[in-house]
């Protein structure tokens, strides 16, 4: 009997290891295995390494002269990996200021560093994506000593983890809410993913009419605490209220998909790190890039799978973001109509909304 974990399970275990600060060991078909220790969460206080894996955006901040050349073969964008080394070996005390841009002002004299040839780019790209998924800074000590026992996986395992076919409905219940006393909540779960997504259904499900759908990504600060830095809370409330009016006036039905992917997929802690950079004058896009994280990392195939399970393969989508329409279409969902979802700005989020319009392609009418 084969008791070895599946590729998707190995990724789930790797994410847990990263959150706990344990090293990963990437097994390769050719060449030696590569061990990587996450700098952000590392618990091996005596670990040290000759090299670090960071993002190309972090290389720009660190003024590594050849970082763009080193990253060129690994794709575009701030999330591309580069391998750097310094004059002295890295320990955790010296590695953390290299990883975290919030420490730049307190540690201005880092370096000198140079980018070196990266012979295991597939592993490096997988590590950067795992860091993003785990919600930690994308920075690793490469092949460290005294780092402890490592969790083994392969770079190709991420493909299995991205398979949405294992997502299923696990339960549903009546949920009276402020917008509608006849609301229903549906919970979704996958065997290898600790995230539990939900859907709120307003009105009676019908296969004969396209539902009005809003895809809403979790925002603790906006949805729960009423943050004025974004428009997430008002968008969620407005969507539910619009769906209830839709039901009362037209007899249709509506769905809000509530996805557990905080901060456009970078995680709560990293989102708050981006907030801190915004307080220094960076907009939302540049803040993410300065952290070495993608501008957009939300998992829209999960939303498509949720709609499929609800029997909604053709929908009317409540969004200002054309990329959502394209992402759903790529996953087999027909968007019969895009409906604008405009809400008034406030003095705290006016720049945020302008950035979404000017740099993320949102249509604000």
C-alpha cells in the first residue's frame, strides 16, 4: 500500500511548514535537491546561508546592479525570483532586513549584493508562489545550514494543488441577513486546502434565469472593521442590497461568492505591510511590488467552480473589473451581462480607487 502523500497534499503540508518557519526541500529529477528556509517566519535561529532567494522588485530596492538581467529568463514582473549573495554569509539577523521593506529606513546600509546565476528557476518560481500562498514575504535562505528537518516536495506539485475539481459543497443553511431575511449560506471545501469559501444566495435558485453574481474577496479590515482605506465593505453591503432589490422587482436570484483570499491573494499580514508602505506614499500597486508580490493573485477558477456547483454556468456579473469577466470565461462560465458596481469615494480611499482605475483597468463610471 502506497502511503506517500499526494502532490496536492505535499503542497498543503509545505504551506503549513512555511507558516511555522520550517524549511522546504525541493526534490529535482536532475541535480541536487534545493533547501529553502523562509526568512519571514524562520524558527531556526542559528541558520545561515551563503545565498538568498528574493524577488526582482526587492533587488531593485537593494540596488543590485544586475538583478534585471538575472531575472530576465524567469519571466516578467516583480514576483520573478533572483538569487543573491553578499560579502558575508547571511544569518537571520542580517536576512530579515533584506526581506522586509518595512525595515529599510532602520537598516539603510545593506550590501553590497550581486545577483548570481540561478540554475533551478522552476524551484525558485514555485517557492515564490508558495510564499505568496502562505501569506509570508517572498524571501528564502538558500541551502542553509542548521535549519532543521525540511519538508520535501516537487515544484510540479503546485499544478495538482491548483486543480479546483476537488472543491465541493459541504453544507448549506438558511441565513437571515440584514439585506434579506430569506438568505441562504453555502459552504465549500477542498480536501487539500484549509480555506473554506462560502456563497450567500438571495432569492430562489432557478436554472431558467441568469443570477446576479458578485465575486467578493475576503477583506477583514473593510468587511468587519469598516476600513475607509478601501471600498470592500460598502461593495459587499451594496451587492447584497442590490440583489434583494433585484429579487423583489424581477423575481430573479443573486449570489455573492465570498472567497478566502485576503488582500487580492497576498494574505492579511502582507496586506497590512502594504498598508504601511502606502502610508509612506506608495500606491497599492507599487506597495505590492515593493514587497515582491503580484499586483493580482486572486484565484478566479475557484469562483468558477463554485458557480458550477451551484448550477450557474451563465451569469450577470456585478463588477467594474473586466479581468473578472475574462477569468470566468476562461474557466467556462458565460457572463451574459456586466453590471457596473459604483460606490462613492471618501477622502481615505480616493487614491486607492484612482489606482484601480488607472493601473488595474477597472471601469469606474
